């Protein structure tokens, strides 16, 4: 390939997760569990925020790991009964524009998907 030739796009070989309604993606449950197996978010009773919690899988696995979780999102689509997260505090808000409020010890947030419906543009 010479410098003058345009570079050809590389084939996408990554797994692409299926998008759910409202354009959030839903990763397999093992991803959220693995997050708390390999990452240290401070003391086991530390307060953690998932600012784009979607269904609430990170809220569930974080609670199971001993953290005090708090979830927020631009809409409430949590699967409260299925994930048993009825006692996890939740707030409807856009973490990109809202005041931070009480500071958690850490945040556990998946990357945003840039689309016309994502939090990136709300």
C-alpha cells in the first residue's frame, strides 16, 4: 500500500451486542459479574454509582459483591423483580448534565453508544 492510496476499512471482528429498546445495549450477565471479580472499587461497603444502569445488572452484581449501589438513568427500564434490586436506590437523571449530588466512592459505568437515542445526546 502506498501513501497515496486510501486505507481500506478493516473488517469488524469484535462481537457486537444486540441493542435493546431505547438504544441501550445489554451485555451478557457474566460481564457484570466479572467486573467485580477483577476490579477493585474500594472497601467492600463503598458506595458505587452506575449512572447509566439500564436494566440494573451492575446494580445486582455490585450489591452481591458487598458494595452499596445507587443507580440512575435517563429512563427507568430496570428489571427490578428479575434482578432483585428493589432495595437499591435509583434516580432518573442524565449523569452528563445533572449535578453530581453526594459523591460515591467510585462509578461503574459501561461505555455509551452514540446514537440519536443515547445519553450522549440527551
